[in-house]
């Protein structure tokens, strides 16, 4: 298959590994900021293939995982409102809130439905005019434009029973928060491919400029990631810090200008609560005032009880790159994909799930 099989070429991969081994002389710690990268790194054994002086650390790249417990509680509270249909991506249903999950709310009688896009939720609203459909808007810059488009379509078609609970997150502000915290010393950043397809690689210029940390945008196949590591190691060894693209078939410096325009038309930045990091300024998206009729947080006065974090779960520290799933006393014992205690085990892009499925202890 074009653009896939050629990026899984074992000879090319071995050549990249040899090149990395030959040039890498110093200890290097690189953080990937994308759940898709985390899964690919584990699935293809990239950590084990790299020399011991190169350490890969997983950051907060899973949008389901970084959604705060208090926001999950809001979604569950909305699900219990009479006449409300909740539409959500599948992973969100199993994420534990303080006292239940959306899946458990559905079992208790709430109308909670899995959708594959915001437009699916819009269709449900059209088919159920007597009810209010609330789409749980979770994701990074990748999904926000499509959800913005659904709001514009609802407005254009006069669909008045469609709402969005915006729990969106923006990546650059939280990367700045992690770097400013200084908990994890990084020598390079593996920048997210899907997010960068929207934002453009220019979104990461501040990392290289203000922090002196090399940045390379990576794709999702084995040789994509190895090429990214090779480029980062080259920068480290040459004492350089700039933004490069190792995923030119999907990413440009400026990104998708039309997607950016639609997103900015409907949403504006706001503070957002990140699991493990708390309130991060300008790292979320809320609907602009002129789209308030589609804002679930305006339509419903939902005030859940104070959030309770799962006892013993260290998802927050894992998301900051401070600890790994192997450091968690619940991992593979109490916490598993069949019985997830925290969101990092629920999501297919979560670090705990990747560790569990691909055998790294």
C-alpha cells in the first residue's frame, strides 16, 4: 500500500539504526508527544532497537488520557439529564470518572451513543428533534476543526438541539508547561504528526528558539520514527536546535490553513484542566460567544460533586513523563485493559495500554 509498506522496509530501518548508532555519542532523552507515536514505538520495538544512550519518554499525547476527572464527571452528569443524548468517541465511554463512567451511566439507563465523528452526532440530532444531543468534544488540534465544522453546519441548517461540551486541548501551551516545570530534562522533541498537519511545524518554533531543544515532526511508521530520531540525534551532536519535518508527505511549515480558519471561527483559547498538570492557560478551546447556543456548558448548569482521583493511579505522573507504567503498583495487577483504573489503560493510545499490549515491563 502506497505510503505505508515503503515506510516499513526492514533494510531501510536497519540502515537508519546503524546511522544512529554511529553518530550518537551522548546520552539523549527524547519525548514523543503523540499517542500514535507511543503505540508505534512500542509495537515495532523501537526502544529496544536504539542504542542504550538514547531514551524515549512518553508525554501527554493521548487526548482521552489527559481529560481531567472533573470533566469526565461533567459528561456523566449531562448523560443523566432527562431528554439528553450523549454522543462520544468510543474510548471515552470506559474512562473512569469519580464515581462511574459513561459506560456505567449507559447501563443505568442514560442514552449514550458511540460515534465516529461530530457529523454522526449532528445526524442523531436531526433524527431526534425532541431531544438535545450533546457531543463530547475531546481531542487536540486534529479533531477540533471537524467539530467546529459540525457547529457551522448546525447553524446553517437550523439544527437547534445540537450542543458541544468542548474539552479540547491545545498542544503547544502544555509543552511549554512541561518544559517550564523542568521535571524531565529533554534533549529533543518528537513532534506530533497529526496535530502538525493542522498547525504546521511552525507551531514548535518556540521550543527550539526559547528552550534550545531540537524538534522534528514524525510520521507513524517505523522508518518515520527512526528518521526522526536520526535527525534529532544529528542536531544534538551538532549542538543545533531547530524545527525539521520527517513527515513531509503529511506536514508543511504552515499547516492546513483552512482547518485553522474554521477552528478559529468557532473556538477561542481558554484555560483547560489537564490530568496531572492542572489548569494550563490558553490550552483549551471554548465556543465563541456567537455560537453560545451550541455550547453545552452554557445550556446546562452542571455542577458535579468534587472530583475524586482513583487511588493509587499515577496516570498524571506518567503523562508528564516523570514515571512509566512500570512504576505503578497497580499496573498488570489491579489495572488492566479489562479492568482499567485510569485512562492511560483505557485508551488505545495510552502509555499503560501500550506497555501492557507490547510487553515492556
